[in-house]
C-alpha cells in the first residue's frame, strides 16, 4: 500500500497480543524487528497466525497501492488516513472498483475527506492550507474508521517515520485538531447566543432567510473558522437592542427592521 501516489512503505504496529505469549509476535525485516499483528479473530491457532504474518510481510514490502485498492477480489482493501491504515474489505461494495469510495482505496487521501476533490492532486495526504476545523473533521473521520473497521498499522511517510513513530507533521496536525475542537466549541456557543436564521430556497422564488424572533443579519465569523457557503459569515437573528453589535450587516435590498429577507 502506498500513500497518495503511494511510494511509501507500510509498517504494521498494531496494539494487541498473541494468544500464546500475550505479546505481539515479531519478525526480522531488512535487519529490523517489526511488529506482526496477533492472529485474526475467529481464526484458530497457527492458521490465523500464519495468515497474519503473511499479510504483515506483504504490506511491509509493498511499493505500489495496486494490490490493496480493491482491484483483486483475492486481497483485502486498505485505506490510510493521517497515516493510520484500515482494512475496509467488509465495505467492498463501497471501496472496491466502481464503488463510490473507491478513490480512497490503496492510498492515503487524507485531504479529500474534507476537500471533496477526488482527482489528481486532490488525492493527497497533505493538510496544508486547511483550517483547524477542517483538520478536526479529518480527525473525526479517523475516529470513524477506528470504530467501524479493523486497524492494520501505520503508513511510513508523512505521518510516521521508519520506526513507526509519529513525525513532527503528525504532532502539528494533532495540535490543529485540538485547536479545531476549541473553535467549534466557540462557534456552538456563539450560535446559541445568536440563533441561526431559518432559510429556504426554490428555483422559482430564489432564497430567503427569516427569524421567528428578532431580525436577520449577516454575522461575520472569526477568521480561523472554515468557509461555509458564501464566505466567512452566517445569517443570525438579533433582538432590537443587539443590532448595533459590530460585525453585523443588513442583507442587500432588505429593510433594516424586516423579519424576512431575500438572499438571491
């Protein structure tokens, strides 16, 4: 398996213990000792153990994503996000060839989880230029895969070094995930204080916003928040005494005391 274009090697470093020793088995790979996963659940004794060793050795030596991108029905399907590798074979209908998520298979396409760009450079493991909240959402996707699929190991490259240790880049990303969590809490607190407008849109009538209580205003968001819709702003409802608050704007063509405003 390789990352976006994946010419990186994978190293398996899976938490868990073998049934006989209570520790993960180990084998030599190019003079280095590497962790081998314990026997897969549901497979008895040495058959399961040898299967796990075979898969581990194959992934460790892999230099191309092809074997694990779902093209072969004889092999598992892997994907990587932030350098964490997951077995998504159970979702072959989605991750296999022709599936709606096939673009994630056999690579680390971390960026595409929030960018929606599933072609060319969009299928990249880089998060450069993304906002903290967008990076936080990538962290949420990683948690989803931990909870929904089998964790296989670590992809050596951007986020893990040759010893399977987190790189400086991953440590920076983890800090941005935490910053994103803080910003989301701030945003949620703001939205409770200033409720979001009701909205609707139709091809014949266009768009409009309205407030059940108060007046609709365009509220500028703090700069670190990601773009949602048209720019760093949202529609919020304000009481009469709050209308002089900095950062508010009346919708173009809308009366200052109107409770319903056209947006297009």
